């Protein structure tokens, strides 16, 4: 499993990769921790779930320059502190430098809690290098 993108991401916040098949598939496990909660009942802020879904999509493409252009997501069930989420991302469309990745996250009960369609672009150069020109 060679990870070629997002090498410096904080995996405690965005998930730990469990499989990477370049330009095809990736899976990530996210442990929901106290620092992700949004309220006193332990409800998790959706931004952490989105981040893990985005990271899973980036890993499914696994190109050093891949970036997210657009996402369409659905939060289907609440997530609480102490849970583990299991993300799977599948590259469903390839068109030149564009990729579409469909991501699903399930909880430990095998219930789907999140789905997303992530539209990725692979620029020739790193996006920050392009801004310096």
C-alpha cells in the first residue's frame, strides 16, 4: 500500500488508511474521539466525517497533485463519540485529469451513516505551485 498523496494529513482527525489501490479504491477507518464532539451529548461535528470522506476519495485517486473540486454529500445517521466509521471510496469515472469517487461510510453496526460523490482534479503541477506563477 503506497500512499502518494496527502502524506502529511493528521490521520487522527481524517482516518487511517487500510487499503489503497491507485486510481481505483481506498478504505479508511476513523475513530471518533472526544475532540470531535459538537455538544455535551457526544454528537460528532460533520466536518470530521466529511474530512475522512474527502481523504478516502483522495487516496482512491492516489496522485500527488489530486485536489477536490466539488462534493455532494449526505449525512444519513448521527455519529457519537466512541464509534468507529469505515469508509470505502471507489473511482467510478475517469476523464482525462478528472476523477469521480463515490464514498460510503458505515458504523460498527454496518449502517450507512454518510455517502458522498467527490469530484477530483489532477492538475499537472501542485495547486500551490500554480499560484506562484
